[in-house]
C-alpha cells in the first residue's frame, strides 16, 4: 500500500472547523493519551519531536525543525511533518504537512473550547495578534460563530490593518483596553512574555481564549484576569507545569490547582454555568491534539479519494 503524503493546500480543501471540533470530542472519549516531547539542539537550531499514542486511534510523531537563519536564505524558518501510525499494527499510515496540522489543531482547539464556554449569543470577537495564528482564528471563529463581527489589535497597527484588509468587515482597534471591554470573546495569540490582557478590563459574560504563551516565562493575561474568571485548559498535563500562563500564578499562590475547573477529559464540567461569569481557556495544544487532528485529516483525505 502506498503511504500518502497530505500537502497543505490539497488537504485543507477537505477540512471543516466544526467537523474537527467533533473529532476532538470523539478523541477525548477514548482512553487518555500518552504524550512525550523530545528536544534536540544545535545552536541556534532546534529539532522538536512531539509524540502521542491514543489507544483506539493510533500513534503520531510531529517533527519540527526550527532554523532561525532560514529566512535569510529565502526559506521558511519552521519545517516539519507528522507521521501517523496504525493503532493495531504500528504500520505507517500517512505523512501530513506540519503546517496543516498545526494551523487546524491550534485554532480548532480554541474554537472547540469557545463553543462550550462562550455565550451562544457572542457576536463581537476581538483577535489580539495579527500573525499567522490570528488569521487562522478569524477563519475558525467565523465558522463557529456565524454572526461574528471581528476586530483585530496588534502592537504594530500596520500589521493589523493588513490583516483586516484580507477579511471583509474586520475592524482595527487602536486601543486594546477599549477593544477588550467591548468584546464578547477575546482570543489572544501573541509572543508576549508579560501580560497584555488586564483583568480589570474584563466584563461579565466574556470568554477569554489564551493561545500565545508556550514557555514557562510567557504570559498573556494578568493575575486579576485569572482570579476573576473560571479557568479551563485543554489538558492538565500540558499546561499547568509547563506554561507560564498558569505555572507562574500557581507557584506564587495566586490561584490553586482547584481553581482550574476542567480539561477536555471532563466534558460534563467543561461548561459555562451562567451568562454573567467570565470564562478563561488556556490553549496548550499538546501532541494528543496533533494526533486527533492528523487522524481527522487522514479520514477526510481517504473519504475524498
């Protein structure tokens, strides 16, 4: 049997954001994933391997090479692929484009949470950060909230204006505080190491979606935001002890482990309780979600053949 390679453009044409959310829900009804990460370094270059195994779904290894000098050579800084293996035999089933899996996993993770935690009547969506992920979030939230109106804020206004030009009807915010106060959903995808979202700005009924922080020294929301909100994560194992967004306030006693209400493996608890409460979701994006996304992509690819 020929092992397929699923490239970005051909693969993306087959995908649907709401179907991916359903695939996440189904994946979390299976036994809990085993996950592990391996980093290899040759300064300034990095090879990251993220592996996951879900009994009943299969195995995946997502490999990413990060070569900071590549843009100067006219090449992408990040390259990679996901290798997907059969759960029963361990045989290689597919190679999937790294960027395709990452895009859909990251934005789909946030959309899946928002559909459970945001008010169903949410309309005003603020995207903080006008990078690649910010653009993916506009696509994902647009699919999940059909009547959504989008605003984008970015440190460099010109970058935000360029993004807004690619999404008809999207507005550009000049003042972050004003934009946060007016939003129903705040989705934040930046490289900030210090909090941008201030808890004093948050309004009853809002949903806050934090994506950008991935290192122990990174945060996008301050302590007040955490103490005012009910906190949720995609996985306890990949967020609490690894990402500064929660690791720092947990270590400093600002919040306790009990303040983190649920992850996706507790579906009954992963829900909004009232229209007035503020919900906050930390998107950690573990390897198990890469596996679920890759399996969804392969299933869609096979169905189209």
